[in-house]
């Protein structure tokens, strides 16, 4: 009888343990759904509020430009509606941070966090849904940067720079060279520093109405100085008959061309219109090392900024818990602290990206150092809070 009794007791205990595990799993499932739902609601509310403030300020700054250009009101609405993805992309990290902090902050404010911890639920299980929500938002921002932003940015840039500002681009940048179509001919050259009127591997060609080459001027370098073009070490080919050209070599030549460097315009916003994969492909089209470094910085920088919300959230959550424990206040301190944290991260990120583009810091290191520092600090503080 004793062995059978022990077997029955073991069966009963095992059944109770299974029921307890199932009940605990159900509780965790309901908790995850509750917190994740709250995170999504707060994220949508915060995103709508910040986007509305951004658009309102931008509207009053730019409406005069639209009116002076004589554009219809429909174009104004189109411009600001298409600007929403860009606004969300720029505010993405702080939206993720604030959504997670407010979600957990409301739990502490309503004493739900204390009740959950008293019920034996560890802190990591409570904050996990907020981190999952931040991860989902980050993946959505990456998808938006790949497929949606290139389309909307192209449209808004066309409206603002071309329709409003009248800055019609005359050329393109391909494989390390600039190509421009002027009134009388075509220009091609490399220009390492757009701020200086110094050009390398300069080429100018004009064509007949039958699309035959009429004049070709090429030089190792060219400069715009004292209101004239000065070419160095090159040659001139002028059409002298059908399929015949007269070639003249020169070491220095001063010539008149219809265009000046001021009218050469390649959009500075071109990079903002590229998807993540296009930024990567752009790297391999660069010829000089300096251009490749800038292209790598643009690629890593785009991904780095989109992923910045997660390490900010990891650090923002323990800041919330610590403020509640020390001062008995949660959101009144945590929200300003979170905004300050976001501004610090923005400043450091921008400084590192500038150093990376100038080749003082490796682009990959500049892209990950903030994530490693903030993420490690956040995990350490959360570990201490979980004890």
C-alpha cells in the first residue's frame, strides 16, 4: 500500500505543478498581451502628437514660400502628408524610448509593477513586452527606410527644391564623376571638394545638330578663377571636316564657357532618397578612398540611427525604476530624463558620424559605439534592479 500511496502522491504533486506552470504561462501570456497593447497605443499617441507638432512648426516656416511661389493649397497638403514618413524616421528612436518608458511608468504609477513583482513575476518578464514592442517598431522603421522613404523623400524634395525653390538639378553623380548638361555642351569632371571651384579630369564637349562631336576639350585639372575658366595640361579637338579633327595641346588655357560653377547643381539631398540596399550598392561605385569612406559612413549611419531606439530604451527603463525608488516619482522625472538621454545620444551620434565621414573614426565603430555603451549600461542597471 505504501508504494501505491507514494505513487499517487507523486502523481497529485506532478499534476499540481503542471497546473501551476500552465497557470503561470497563461498569466505571462496575458501580461505580455496587456503590456504590448499598452505600448502600441502609447506609441501611436506619442507619434501622432510629435508628428503634429513637427508639421505645425514646419507649416508656419514654409507656408510663405509656397504662397510666394504661387502654388495651390493641394500641393501644400501633399508635401506635408508625404513628409510624415520622414518625420517618423527622424523621431523613431525617441518615440520608442518614450513609449517604453511611459508604458512601464504607468505600471509603477498604478502600483501594478509592485503587485506583479510581489506575485513572483521577475522584472525581466515584465519589461520584456516593452522591449519586444521596441524591436517590432525598429523592424518597421527599417522596412520603411528600405521601401517607403525613398519614394516619399523623392517627392517632397522635388516639390520643395524644384517647384518651390526653383533649384533644378543640371546633372548627376555617377562612379565618382559629375556629369552636367549645359546650354551649349556637356561637362564631366571629378570634384573632391564641392566647396572649391577646382576640378580634375575635366572634360567639355559640344555636338552638332546631327549629334556629331563638334568640340572636345579635356584637361588634367581646371579651376574657376577671376571669372574665367583656366585649364591645365590638356588638349583641344575641333571638328574641321567630316570625321576630321584638329588637335591642339596646351599646358594652360583660358577659355570662355557658358556655365560657371555656381550653376552646377547636384542635389545634396540625393543620399536621403536612397534605400538601405541602394546605399550599400553606392559604396562599390566610388573610385577614391575618400568617397568610399563617406559612402560607408552613410550606409552604417542610416542603419545605426534606425537601431538607436533599442539601446535608448534599455537605458531609459532602469532610469525610470531608479527615479521611482529614490524620489517616489516616475514619469515626472523619467520623461524629462528620457528626452535628455535622447538629445545626448543624438549629439554623440552626429559627432561620431562627422568624424567617420572625415575618416578620423572607422564608420563601423562610429555606428556601433553608442549602441554598445548605452545598451551595456542599460543591461547592467536592469540586472541590478532585477535582484
